[in-house]
């Protein structure tokens, strides 16, 4: 029997923020949504995301969703920071 090779597509996103507090807030907001789809690691001011899918289209969709979630989390952190500074 001939063994079938399985190819996968993978992608990595590295984000670098101006503070570890901001990175931690964004990591916490996004990590929950991606369990099972994306592995994430927080290292100080940097967040590393890695995704592996069996099809390129799945990878694209997963990374698109991740980037959307990151964008929302970043806007929420900025909003919270602005609210805090106005008090």
C-alpha cells in the first residue's frame, strides 16, 4: 500500500507592542478565541502566533479571522487607555 503524504500550509504572525502590558492585554483577549486553531506565545512585548492547516484556503481564512480579532483587541485596549487617561 502506498503511503499518501499530507501537505500542510502554515503561517506565522509576530506582533511587537510598545509595552508588555499592552501585549498581555491583547494576548489575553485573542488567545481564548483561537484554542485549537492557532498556537500563541507571549514573550514580553511580543506575541507570536502560529497556524497550520491542511489547505491554503483554510490557512487564509484562519489568519484573516485572527487579524480581525487582533484589530478589535487593539482598538479596545486603546479605548480603555483613553478612558483611563481622561479620569
